[in-house]
C-alpha cells in the first residue's frame, strides 16, 4: 500500500513527491499562466500612460517583476494556509484579467496617469479586504452554491476561456500575423506532442506532457527563427516582426537580480474607483468558488468543503490587498491552471509549490522571467485549447453529479443561454447604465452565475430531488 502511495504521490494533495518529479510538474503551471499573469498589468499601465516609451517605463518593469513575486507568495499561502487564510487546495494564484474592464473605466473617469493607478491600488486594497470578509461569511451562504450552480459557473468559466485559448493558438489576436501558417503550425506541434505523450507513454513522461509539449514548441520556434523570414509587411506597407519569433534581446537586456519595491505608487482614495471595484470583488468571490469546486471535482473527484471554499476566498481577497501594496493588480485563482489540474489530475501540493517558488525566483531574477516571457503565444495556445476544454468537462461532471432533473436542466439552460449569452455578446447591454455593462458585459461568467443562483432559489424543489437528498 505504501508503494502505491509513493507511485501515485502526484495524484495525492499531501503525497510525498521527490523534487526530481515535483519541479518539472510545477514548472508546467508556471508556463500555463506566465503570460496571463503579466498581461493585465501591461494593459492597465498602458491605459494609464505608464507603458513603454513613457517617463514611467521603469515603473512598469517594476510592477511586472512584483507581479511574479506576489503570484508565487500568494499561491504558497493558498496551498499551505496561514490560519484561516488559504484553502489548502491545488490552486495557482495570479493577476486577474477579470478586473480589466472596471479598471479601464476608472482610468477613463480619472484621466489616467499615476493618480489613476494609485486610485486603482487603493480600491484593490479595500475591495480585497471586503472579499476576505465575504470568505469568513461563506459557510452560511454555501446553500446557494449546490453542484448545479457551481457546475454552471465552472462550465461558463471553461467556455469563456476556450476563445482565449484559440486566440493564443493563432498567435494572439493582436498579432499582425494572427492565424498565419507558422503560428498554427507551432500550436499543432505542441498539441500533437501533448496528446501523444499523455496517451502513448506512462509515468513521468505522461505526467509532464504539457511541459514537454511547450518545450518542444519553444525549440521548434527557435529553429524556425533561424531558417524562415522573421519579418513581414502588412497591407498598409508597415513592416512587423512575426508573432512566433523569439526576442532574445529582451533576455540579454534583463538584469540578473533585482529587489522588488514596496509601494511603488502613492495610494489615492477615490470613491469613483472604490465602488465599482468592490462590486467586482463580489464577482471574483463567486468565480473563485467555481474554480475551487472545479479543481476539487476534476482533480480529487469530490466536492469542496466549507473550509476549503472559505479559506480559498479569504486568500483571494487578502492576497489581492497584499498585491496592491506592491503595486500589483488583484490576485485571484487562475482558471488556466484549473484546466491543467483537471486534465492531468496532478494535485500534489509539493509540485504546485515548486511552481510557486519558481514564480518567486522570476520576481527576483528578471533574466529568468524574460526567458519565459518571450515564449510565442501560439506555443502556449497549443496547450491551452486542450486545458481550457477540460474545464468545460469538469463543469459538466459537476452538473451531472446529481440527477439531471427538469429543474436542473432549466437552471443550466437559462444560465448559459441568457446569462452567459448576454455576457459573451455584451453589445445587447449598450443602452443600460455603465455600471451594469462593467459588471455583466465581460466574459459571461458573472451573469451566468447570477442567473444560476437566482433560479436555484426561486424554482421549487422537485419531489424526486427531495427524496434523493
């Protein structure tokens, strides 16, 4: 029995996994979320006028460095817990992209600049504390989140990420050569390697299929850069560098070691930022409940406990407040990594902790971070299309955990059809107040979750359902 435990340690959260296995398995998680962890900061600092080419370009570099450090530290708290903070669940934390819409609105209202970014940070500290309080109160609210509700949330999370994965597969939708043969070729190569290793091999090779697939894609991209043209000309005659090209200059220019800076921007208290951000933290709490439910069902084949959900949401909130002290946007559970856990079934805490420690090192050693940051989007996309679809499957498993009665079918149908549909096609909200557009016009997760919760409360229980309970 002990031998079986050792062999299957990667599938046991508390299993004793040797470092030679834990390190590559943890590195998979870093590669899956690295770009997504930095993208929100690039977008918001750019909107504030603090991006490359501005007098605050050094500030942006500092924030990117801090983002990696904070993601690693908050992940460690989520994995091991400090008192009630942390759910002890196989979740990777990182900079949330869910707040981009609200933050862009704040920037527009406040006119950008360091002041607007300072207001965003102050609002994030207050909103994070607010979410932490919600986490402490989560147990009495648990009855509003049965399997049919959390499954619908997880399903909508997966559906919203599929488009993200396909965009990466094509090289990133902002790339001038989006959808080019080279980008698609890299994505297909990575996907083929992952599927072949996952189902054609056993042991460590199968478990590390994501990492190996990404490394193969990285190497192929480097070879392509040596034998194929790396620049192209757009329709208007502008020359551009192709999206799959590795920018080695970025690695050469990065410093070897740098100490992260505390409070890189001055906090600004402004209700115009605080109120919409607090609303988004409520939304984030619901999404985190969905992520934790999905990872526990998909990775450990059981429902999340009250303690796990509460600790996870508290870590989500207080971790976001902690991140803002370092000038970093809110840190929340990363759905990308939920997909990785669901697909591989690897939930070992030591393995995930190795990934978190690697993120901390990236925050301290910028050259290491730069080496990963130049990875072509299409390489990541080859892995993402499969990982994100795994979240959809996990949501379906949650929904069908109980009998699929007429009541449950109605909840899922309306939540996805109307709720997720509205969020995914936000143009239908054009004539509603801006606050409504900000909250409900994002990925579709929020309106789907709200619909599912309301219908679960309003629709009467069916007799067959009552007997099964």
